[in-house]
């Protein structure tokens, strides 16, 4: 699956995504598998939202060395604290930004079987949750960044 960059995909990246309604749709399973394959093949990728691969659906995945997960129709339930951190995005290559994010976030979401769950997170995982949920609302980190860099600092 290709990862189109912002200007090629700007319409999908910029519009709010649709909720997933049919958890039994085989296309959903395939999309999730394709997204993991794509993210695994992408150096430094830790999260990927469906609009980044051209599907305007409220779904993202996380792939960290010790944790991976699928989050469908996610919603931020609670946030607390604030950190100034650095972010990049696979859809906005070669740009990094300094950005304020909540330090701790609790989200609710559905898994690929349609079961609802809640998850607490802090630091990097909380940052990924906020970044990916922004994607589902058509928001990119460059919209919120206080400073933009052309090199990773
Ligand atoms: Co991104």
C-alpha cells in the first residue's frame, strides 16, 4: 500500500473521516492488515491513520516495539497535563515540529471485532493517540506546531 504525501492526498487528509459501522466487512480486515504491512515497511513509523492510505475511515493503528494495537472509532475521554514535544508525520515528509500535547490521555475505541474498550496512555503513546485522532478529524501536526523544522532535532 502506498503512502501518498500531503499534496497528493490533501482532500482525504483534510476531511473528517467516517465512522466504521460494519465490523464484519472483510474489507476492514484487509485494510488493517495492509496498514500494518505499510507501517512495518516504513522506518520510524509508530502510528498510521486510515486517511493516510486513502481510506476516509475513523481507524488508526499503533506499532511500537512493545505494543501494537488497532483503534476504531476512537474518542478522547480524558486529558491531563501538557508537554512540549516534537513530532513528524509520514504524510508530511521531512518536516518536524514542536507541538504542545496533553501528557496523559484516556481514549475509548473499538477493536477489530467491534468490542469497545478504554485505554489510558501517557507520554509517547498519548502523543500518538492525539496525533492519529487529529488525522481522523482532518488535522495535521503542522496546523498545531509552534515551530517547524526541516531537520529532526
Ligand atoms: Co501523521
